[in-house]
């Protein structure tokens, strides 16, 4: 077998680097969780600032032969139109 041996000092140095890297990753994960909670809280606060308004509209409705016309809203064309020709 071809085994490669490293010294104890090199091994300890490698472990120290890995511990620093793991500590940095842990700090980044905690920071990202805090930022996620913060952004969600900010959106909830923003949505709470908006007022819900309810608008009620009352209009008169006339119904003839099953056709309804709402007063004041657009125009209603029912059936065929006749055009006048001026010559």
C-alpha cells in the first residue's frame, strides 16, 4: 500500500483552518436567518400600514324582457340597429 503520512503539526494546522471555516459558515447561516426573519417582519409591518377600504355603489336597474340596464354605466345595444341614409 502506498500511504502518505503527514506530520502532526500539519494536521493540526489543517484542523485549525477547517474550524475557522466552519465558524465563518455558522456566522453566515445565523446572519441569513436573522435577515430572513427581518425581511418577513418588514413586509408584515408594511402590509399592516395599508388601510382596507370598502366602497359601496348603489345604482338603479331597469329590467325589460329579461334585459337589464344599469343607469349611468355605458350604453346598451339590444337587437339590430337601423341606419338612416341621407342622400
